[in-house]
């Protein structure tokens, strides 16, 4: 049979669980007053500590009962109070000593369950405020304790944070551990987009291609994510020289349902324009590039994509021998924020010089070529110096021709 003190504490707990704190408190204080040294008094003190605004009662109970179950129970209840007040990191700090205990009684097991719930709630909170670096830093020291316990949907938030923070190797490692069948539909698509992008950023193109070509799984993802994956697959085909497959995907994205951002659609048009220009289909190239420019120009932003479109448009005009129009496109590319420190700047200047030569504007072409030969990239400097030498030879031949005409 239970002692009178313990029985009274049970009665107090009945009021406590029935949300009648005033009646419960009266019983608990009676237990402490009449039976100060019994187990019932420890339970009563624990409950009363929960009714107080601070945490001193829990700490006093813990410190007064070292190596006793009631001390662990005080720690658990204190952590639960922190959790209810949404002080999740404080709850984790409080529970930490219990997490390392070798034995597994009910108190320790509940502490471990609460530890995981508190960690999950803190991850969700950091995700809501979009603090990716803090989220990644928070998870890193806890991952061993959380492994196999954390909800896959919450673990995905960690992977996405690592991905957005540019920590792609870590993101890939974590995302590959999450199984698709453990996620909801929206989460399935988010995971795959982040995983494939991370694989590409870490140079694992073969693995990315294998995942992208698994068409059976595509139906599991939201339509917008399917389009993002198609854009990544088109880029891989482009890099492999499989232009027909790349163009087919770019065209479907550009002309189908608009689920991607304007910039992504504009990039599809840019790549179609580049491929058409390389194969000499300049009219088709101009049509695609003008669509790209039409999508990007309203933003009035110095976007590298807009600059690239103007450069490719200039090349298309140059290929059609429309050199004045080519020069106009190159000039617009320079106006979009191009500087000597940007990759491709000197290549653009070289194309401008060639267009000046084609239009007989030697006074503009020669100083531009000289500037490139002195400040441009190494391989380009060599090409320019050869061109300058040819230009000098042409001038000498022209003078000789004029002189010989005068002798006659």
C-alpha cells in the first residue's frame, strides 16, 4: 500500500491533470507541511515548482537530490517548461545531462523524446526566419544525438539551409540520406532540386544526370519543380554537346506553362539563341535572343544574363554581316554594367574591334586592338597582336598601291 504522503500527492496530481491548479496546490502544500521528508513531498515540490514563474524550485529540487530519480524528474519538468515557453535551446541545454545517461528508465526516455521535439522546433523556427547559417550551425553539434530520431521533413529543412548557404557537399550528404517515400509531395520536389543542384556544384555531373533521367519519379514532384529539373537536364545536355535534346527541353520550358521565374525562362531563350548561333542559324538565334532581352529589359537591372544576350545577339548580327547592328548590340552589352574585371569583357571588346574593321572604321579599331594587346587576357593578346600585324601590313600595301599609281 502507498503511504499517506504519496496517496495525498496522487490526489493532488488528479486535480493537477484536471486543470484545477488551486485545489492541487492546496493538497501539495499539505503534503509538504505534514510529510516533509517523504516521496510524496518530492512530487509535491516538483508540481509547485511548475506553478511558479521562475525555475528556482526545479533547481533547488535537483540540487537537493543528487543521483535520485526526483532530480532527473526536476530536470525533465524544467525542460518541459522551457519548451512550452518556446525557449527551445534552453530546453536542450537543460536536458543534455540526461541524454548521456547509460540506463534507460522512463524519465530518460521521455527526456530524449522531448530533446528531439525541442531540436525540431528550433530548426523550424530558424527556417521561418530564414537564418540558414544559424540553422546549419545549430544542427551540426546535435546530428549524432538526432540521427534516426528526427522527422525527415524537419531534416529536409536542414539540407535546404545548407544548400542555400552554399555548403553543397554537406547538403548532398544529408539530402541523400532522406528517402523520397518519407516526404510529402512538395518536399519531394524541393529535395530533388537541391540534391541535383548540389551534385552539379560539386562536380558530380554523372550522378546528377542519372537522377535527372529517372523519368518515372518525375510524376511525384510538383510541376514547377519538374520544370526546374528539366532546365538543369537541358544544361547538362548542352554541356555534353547534345544540342538537339537540349533545345527540345529549352523550347518546351519557354513555350509551355509558365511556372518558372521570368529569369529562368529568359535563360532558356538565351541558351537556344547560343546553340542556334553556333550552328549558323542566325535568324532563329536572333528570335530567341530578342525574347530573352524582352523578358529581362523591364527589370532595368545590370543582370549578367541580359549582358550575355546582347553579346550573343551581336555575334548573330556579325554572322549575317550586319556589322552596324552588331556594334549596337555590343555597345548595349557594355552599358549593362560590364567592366574589365568581368570574364569575357576583353573578348567582347575584340568582337567590337572586328566589327569596326569590317565597317572600315580603322580609327576606332586600331586603338581598341592596341588596348586589348596591352591589357587583355593572355591568349587573346596573342590573337590581337597577330591582327594588329596584319592591319599594319594592309596599311603598307595600301600606301604602296597608292604610290605605284602616282608613278604611272
